């Protein structure tokens, strides 16, 4: 988290993340392009920063559309004005706040675990609406992350206290804590565990009060990213819902694949089907080659051969066209049904043939030596274009 010097406004969220209602005096209210930027004497609204979006809620029933820090002041953005000097009642959307606190606190624990076990540092963090991403400065394996996930959930179950401290400049000199920046003043340290036994990290955001409040922690994805690893995590109800969705997905697939209802069995069944499909594709390729040989053997013309084929795969049509072009000067192959045909043209007069088709039919496509595309026409219209010859 970055260091932020804030003047005028008392930051309730830094001391007590459980506050969802508060009273405050309006210090200023300035119009700005149809919006109003409001500064309060105190606020429980966390402003956007450090990879986390701001809290949402209301002031005197008016929606707070944004909260940010500008020129050292916490700015509350409203669609309507409030009177300077009056006392307003603020309400935080605490359900949303709680979700964010669960994810952010879990990110601290995960970062501490990976730092302790593997010496890796968290170099990026984004708390999104779908999930939370954490970037680490080293490559992690599935086994390592499974081990870390188990450790994080163990720490959650142990229900360690989570609390902020505000050390002095002298205290900071001897305090070991995690931070992305070299901070010297106005530093807030989030402690997890008695005396920070689990983690000590510089951070300005709200967190849960006990690790047990996180509920359930799940790593849902990871991959190499900028020389390190990006990890996607879910916590609380979102993690439960993802686990439920995954179970329903496995249940559906197990029925479709006639496999036992567990991930390993479904995976093994899917792999068997993949292997069977690959074998079938190889057989189809051999059969298509044989069909192409038989078609080409029936060609008697030496100038132009326009062939209709029920197959639609472009690679199959291309192979047939190139084989036909070895027997005639120009070959054009149509594959599909009335109204829409894929086509391939090859040979000496491929461009001339393509131009003839474009002048008379609705054609899309292109190429140089081999031209591929789609023609929107009936078989009769195409045959008429080629004068019914060589069909």
C-alpha cells in the first residue's frame, strides 16, 4: 500500500473497520461538472487506493458514487449537494465492505505464508468484483500453492486477532514488517496474530477483526505472469459459491461422461474421449484422402473443373482442390449446402475464376495462389455461372 497523508478528515476506517454508520460535519462542498465533491470532518468511507476500490454507501440518503484522495483530502463524490457546516449521517454498504475485508485480509495471510515458505514477495494486488488477484515475484507450482492454501485455511480456523497499530518513526526502525514501499511516517501496520505473530504489513485498508471472519479461502487459478506468478483467490461466501458451482459442473459432466461423480474420474473420462476423438480424426483424414483420390480420378477435363462436395471443412476442400489442380489448369471446389458454400480455387486461372464469381455472386474471401472463401448462392446459380460444364 502507498503512504497517504490526509489532512482535515478523521479516518474512522483506519481505526475501526466495524463502523458502518457515522455522523460528520461537512467541511466543504464544491460543484464539479454535475457532481459535488464533499470533504467531511470524519469518515468511515475507505477511499480508492492500493489495489482496492472505495466503499459505497450514502450521506443523508444521497448515494456516494466515488471516494478518493486528492491533494491530501478525502473527497466524497455525490450527485447532489450537501450544506457546508451541517451534520450528515453516513452509511457504509457493510456487506460489500465485509467481502473486501475478507479478501484483503486473506491476501495478507497468503502473502505472509509464501514469503515465509519460499521467500517470495507480493508485488501486485487487485481486489476485483469477480475475484482477487495477487502477484508474486517468483514461479509457484500447484503443489506449493495447495500447501499454502491449506496453511491459510488453518490460520483462518485458529481465529487470530487482526488489528492496526501506528508506530512512531523510532519504532519503525526496529519493526520488521512487509511493505512494497520504504515508509517513514504516518505508517499504519496491520497485525495478524498476537504481536503480529502471523503477519505484519503496512496497509491503509480495512480488515476483518479476527481471521475466522474470513470464512473459507480458495485459490481458483494461477499462472506465470511477468516472470512471477499471478494467483486468483476467493473468500467467504464467494468461495463457497464457486465450490458449489464446481460441484454442479462435475455432477453434470459425470452424467454426460458416465463417470463417477468426482473430479479425477471426470478428468480421466474426458481424457479418454479426447484420445478417441484424435483417433477418429486421423481415420477421417485417411478416408478424406481416399475420397479425394477417387474424385480426382474421375476428372476428364483439362481446362476447368468445378466440383461440388458435401464436405465443408476448408482443409479437406483445399486438399481436394490442390489435387484436382494437378490434373487441370484450374480447379474450384464447393463444399456445403444450397445458399452457402465454402470454396477453394487453385491453378493457372485462379484469380480470373475468382473475379468471375465476384462479378456475379455474393462472394467473400481471397488469396493469391490458392483462394479460399464463402459464396452465398445455390448450386443451380453456381452451375449456371460455369455454364454447367465440368460439374
